[in-house]
């Protein structure tokens, strides 16, 4: 097969419209659509309208669907015919709060270009990565008057607060949203100039452990040594969660772990990554973790147990000799296929109850959970993604994993029964939830070209798959 290239007509349109594509993104980024803050409800509605208007202008039918929270935008173009596959493009228009504002070099909602980067809240997460798909669709419709596939665009406004209403919307509208594949751009490339296809996401079981002793704080001199200290009890409980080598010691924890294919692991080991660079980046002198795995394997393919916060007793200035009545820890477990967050939560609770010392009462509360996800890395949408990225960035993409979670990915596969392509254009260090968030200008414009090429490549790959009887 010939090396992929960006179709000449689309490439010419993109070059002629790069400046406008950037200006329009700036207008989108100026809307402070912070979903977590009630005072920004009107801004979220404005951002939804911005997306709907952008889709309408290029020839889509767009509707704004109300939810109990922020609205969902659905854009539809279904003129490619019944024999053409349908692609659903997902993204979100809501953003994280910008605080602390004083740490921004330029105002969070006033986009600024410095050193080839667009700085603004939402530039990479996810307004920039959503809007580049809209410009890619416009390229086809402006040049050819048509699209090679049927397309649905779904943009939600609650991703940054847990997508509370998306699953219900997908269930209710699954006939309308029926598609052959989903593409999501809300992730990063492995490094500058190295495009990536994300093959896996870890899930989550997030728990709160509370230990209670006496009915109130006690004088540590009068009662210490006789009354069990909840802070010490909690420390001992947490210490039992790993063995001496760093392996998770909760009985049954690893039973459902499905090994990654050797071919995927081999590709990960070939990536240009060094432990020394990571240590320098985060400011530590050594790395740890489960023995027998590389650092990338620990980050992408193995489950974890991490204490996220602890609270007990007196923590103010100076001394107060108190034996605390209660102690608390928040503990997260990153999960891999086929671990179930509910099952892991039950295993942790049984373990905590088993190892808790007499003299204290322990409760475990499940705060949040999400299932892990893994792509099978086969099929027309994956092949199309590989060729589109190579065309736009001049080299074949690498296969990567992600240590974090994007729960909606599993919802799309489970509810719509469609494979998902995760094709992101962010970069490491982009400050997605921090001050000075940015997206590379090169990646934003390259992403438009990749997304435009993806449509042609997906139609071709789907035709080839149908010719040999493979599902599109």
C-alpha cells in the first residue's frame, strides 16, 4: 500500500484557511464555559450555541439537547448514503476552572500565542481538539460539497464534572446515534512529531477509609498506650495494601487482570522513553512500583493502589498532644481490563475489615468508579486512523496507553456497540488542568489535516473490509 498523503484539494483548503481556523478557535476559547461553577451556566449555554452555529454554518443539522445539567449538542450530516459508514465525533465544550488566576502568564480566557503555542483554558482540553474536527468537516464540504461518510458530532458540556448526564442521553438516543465507529480527540501524542493512537485507559475505584476510636479526642499522655490510636491504626491498615516488593497485597486483587498482548508490550518498549527523564521532570531521585515491569508498563498496563490524602488529629502550628478520635484516608485504585470497580471495592473493604485492629471501628465508602478500556487495535477505523496520522505528521503513529481514565469511552462501546479511535493532538506538559494550558499551533493545524484525511481513509478502509466480510 502506498504511503498515505493528505488529499491535495483538502491540503490546499487547509493552507488557505489556517489563519481563520485559528481565529475561530480563539473566539471559542474566550467563552468561560466552566461546568463546575453555577455562575458560568450561561457561558456553558453560549459555548453550546457556538458549537451548534459552527456546525450549521458548514451544512450540518444541529440541535441543542437539554439535560438536567449543561446541554448536549448533536450535529448530523447523513447524505453519504446508506452504504457508507457512519462516524460519530465526540468532544466536550466545557472546561476546568482557571484558578489560581495569578499563575497564568496571560489571562486564561484571552487566547495568546507564544513560542508556537496557543495559551488559554480549554485550548487542548478539549475545545481545540473538538474544533479541529469541525474545521476538517468544513474542508470537505467547502471543497467537494459532500462528505465521504455519514457523520454525527456530539459535544457535551459536563465532561469536566463526570459526564453525569451523557450515559442516560446515549441510552435514550442510541437509535439516533447509531454509528459504525467513534473518534475522540481528547488525549496526547507521545512526543512532539510522534503521533499516537491511544490503546488503553485505566479505570478507577476511589474509596474513603474512616477509622474511629474513642468518642472524642483524648489527652495523649493520660490515654496514650492504653487506647488504640485511630491514626496509627489507619497507617497500619494502609501499610498492608502492598507487600515489601511493591505488589498489591489485597487478596483477589489481580484475579481479573487480563494480560496485554505481547505485540503491544513490545511496541511500548521501543518508544523513546527514559526513566531518568521522568525522574528529572517530576523532581524525584528514584522510581518505584510493581517489580518485573518497565515504567511505561506500570503506568499504562498495570493496576495501582495510591493514597491520595490523609487527615487525622492536630495539624496546626506548634504542638498539641492529642490522641485523635478519628482518621481518614482517600485511596484510589487504577484498574486495568477486566477489573470491575465494584468488585475491587468489595475486596478492599473485606481486606480492611480483616486487618483492622481491635479497638477501632472502620468504614469504607465508595466515592467514584469507572471501568478500564482497551482497544483491539484492528478494524477499519484503526487502520484509517493510522494512515491519517501518518499523512498529516509524516510518520506512522505509535501505540500508547494512558494511566488516567475517560469513562465515556466505555459508554460509547457498550451502548452504541461501536469501536472507538482515540486520536489525540495534545502534548506532554500541556498543563491541561493547570495554569498556562496550551496546545501546539502545529498540532492544532496538523490535527485538522489528520481529521480531514481520516474521513477519506475510513471510507476506503470500510469498503475494503466490507469486500472481505469484516465488520466496519
